[in-house]
C-alpha cells in the first residue's frame, strides 16, 4: 500500500521526549537529594530544509553546525542561539546524537561495519589512497573505470611487474 504525501509529511511534526542523564545537566554533580531525577527535553526531527539552512549557515564549522542543530530541533525548552552557545559541550554532543537519531541521520555500528565491508566502498578507498583522489573524484568513476584502475593496481603489485 502506498502512503500519501500527508502521511510522509506527518513525520516532520512528530516530537520525541528525550531523557537527559544527570551528568549531562551538571557534570560532576549528582541530584541534590541523592536520588536520580528524570529530566527531559522535547525534540523534533530536522527536515531537509533545516539541514540545508544549517549546512549553508555553518559551512564547515562543526561547532556551529551542532549549535544550530540543537537550536532548531529542541522544541521544549525553546533555546535562543546565545543560550545554546552557553550549554556544556557534553550536553550539546548528547543532544546532537539524539537529534541525529530522531531525524534518521545516524547509523548503528552494524550498519556502519556492513557499509565499510562492502566491496565497492573498499574499492573506492583503495583508489583514493593509491591515486590521491578525493571522494568526489572517485564517485564520478564508472564501474568499468573502477574495475580497470583496480586491475592496474593489481598488475603493478604482482611479482611479474617487478621484473
């Protein structure tokens, strides 16, 4: 059964309550009464538009990217840019990890391992390393070119090539 555009768009309006561990709120300090207290923030997933705006505004500045992600995704309590800039780094990192999860932007370790074990990814890595190519240059190669360059590398490494 196909979904409607409205059903696809509904995911952008969903919010998630995320528990904050006490050490993230006050590093090095426990709850005043010795019991653990559950504190939460409410997050919304980042949309493609959010991601584009953040990427354009932050360029290659990872800290600014993280701050803008937190500012856009934290619904409750709403935070101003100045407030986000004053948050502890560990808390920002924790929030960014949760934002990536609820936005579908993160992969688990098994998915990452499976990706890096893929023959195509390994071929791209070998070509980039051997020829000092950028990832963009490697991505532009056709399958035939990838196979041809890999064969050239194998021939150059064979014992007969040394003669």
